[in-house]
C-alpha cells in the first residue's frame, strides 16, 4: 500500500461505501434522477429569467406554470383522440380474428384444430370446454392484477414526486453547483471545472437536441399515419417518436406496430405501402436533417456505442442505469478525449521503436 493510499484510505472507503449505498437505493432513485434531469434542462431558462429581473423562485414558478399549461392543453387535445383510437382498436378485434381465421392462416397453409373457431361463439365454446381449469386461471390473473396494482401505485407516487423534486432542485440549482465546487480540493478545481464545462456543453446540447428530435418525429409519424388512414396513428406515432432516442429502435417498433395495426384495420396489402412511405420519409428526414441539424455529433459516440451504453446501464443498474446511460456516456466521452490528448503527449507514445538507433549525444 502506497503512503498516499495508507494516509487517505478512509476517504476512499467512504466513497466506495457511498457508491454501494446509492446502488442499493436504485429502486427509489428514479423520480430523483428524472427530477434532476428536468432541473438541469430548465436551469438555462430560469437563468435567463433572472437576467430579465425575476427572482430565482419566481422564475422557477413561471417555468412550471408554462410547462403545466402546455401539458394540460396537450392532454385536453390528445386524451379524446386516444380514447377514440382505443375504442376503435377494441371494435376491430372481431374483424381481425375473422381475417386471421379465414384469410391469413389459409394463405400460410395452416388451419385451426377441428371444431375451433375464432369468433364469439367459438371463444364461448372454448371457455365452456375448459371451465374446470378456469378457477386456477382466475386466481393466477388476480394475483398478477394485485401485484400490478402495487406497481401502479408505486409508479403513480413516483410520478407525483417528480415535479416536487424538480421544483426544489431547480430553485437551488446554482447553490448546489457552488456547494459541489466548494467540496472539490482547490488544487484539482481548475481541471475539474474544465471537464465539467465541457461535459455540460456536450450533454446539454445533446439532450435538448434529442428531445426536440423526439417531439418532431412524434408529430411527423402521427400526422403521416393519420393521413394514411391508420386509426391508431396517434398512439403508434407518439410511441415511435419517443423511442427514437435509441438509434433505429423507434423506427423498427413503430414500423412493425403500424404495419400490424393497418393490416388488422384494413385487411389489405395496399394500405401497407402508405405506412412504409410514412416511415421511409421519417427515417430520411431524421437521418439527413433532424439529427444532423439538432443533435449532430454532440455526444461524440458512435450509434453502436450509444446502444451498448443503454444496454449496459440497464443490465447493471436497471431503469436507473438507462436514465444515467447517456449522461454518463457524455461525461466518459469528454474524459476519453482528454485521455487521448494525454496519451499523444506521453513519452510512451512518442518513444522510438526498440530497433531504431538512437543518435548519440553531441560531444562537447
């Protein structure tokens, strides 16, 4: 053990214990991390309001009121359409079952067992035939519903906690940053401050640009699918846009879901062409205009590295790891750029090969 480590071992042990402590608290950290992310995104707006003469608290209140008003308007506009689309989906289920039984399965060369039909009367016959095992099925479903109810209650509590955490963190953001800076040893403060500024520039521009891309893609897919005649356009378009923060995930999930929904709705192949056109246009617009213009290469990572970061974060820390994956990747990208500069400037990188003759020093 080196003298430095022997002298300061208790600080390293405290840091390791803090990491373990927060890893054990992972299930309850989600609303705090989301609140911190929202506070981080809203801090520049509040800072600008402060420069216009508002107090910090009043600026936070204005931001929250505007966001709440926008969210309420969006809810009023979107909720009726979501309800109508859900009703349309339920009404299409019998038609879909009939199409599956009479068209899709024969086209695939498959057939249902003798006496089984996918219609209302057929489903009733199946239930009556297996009624003896229905009790066990009901008990299993009830157990799952009870567990889901507890999960839903926890998710609702976390959702209500997010705006509270966001408000207080946004109000005290500058004080929190100053406190963290004060806790850093003064001899390391210039380097840490430089890394923090670069990380903030990378992460802030990336997150704001990516959120804008997600919203614009949601609108593009929803409007395009609605023009194509898909009754579930809003649900599928919004989901595809929100999933686009993972490269190609939103496109793949939205495309497959829209294809299936259109096939269930129209039971024809021609409308599928319009779905393909909508997602083709969306992919071209995203790849050639939205992402290069609004995001660019802000984070400095290859799309495969972004996918790996998200999967690694989820594997190691669950949903909390997914939330931290992209911000962590932004910080790691900055550190790697500095490490590369240090490596190029190091004597080890610039040392000549072992078989290269070294000129003798000049004779005085």
